[in-house]
């Protein structure tokens, strides 16, 4: 697998959830830094289905499941698309 920007390779599946979440945050920041398009325009290109209700905007990185991470990511993209956490939900 090729390294992505300055993020290095993703952590292995056996890595801690903290390591995985930290890499994802670093990756997202690096993509935004290198993007020629702003984050809101990028978010508009995504379709989110099955976003959690009520909204989930917090995560315990040390104990999160894949579903927990997916719920927060879906809510994050939904918030970007609606231009904030209080405007669309």
C-alpha cells in the first residue's frame, strides 16, 4: 500500500483504536491541506445514508467499535453538508 501524503501507512488492524483514530484525523487534515477545493465543497460530493438518530458526535477512542467510528464519521459528514452541527439535525 502506498503512503498517503505525509501520513505514512495506515496502522495495522491490530493497532489500538487511538492509533487508528489519530491516523484518520491526520489523514483528513492532510487531505484538506492539499486540497484545491474547500472542505464544504468536498463534503457536498458525499452521500450519507443511515446517519445515526439521535446524532452521535462523541467517541471513546479507546473503546470504540467500527460501528461507533462509522456513526461519528456519518454525523461529521452530515454536519459538514448542513454547514454545522445545529443546522440540519
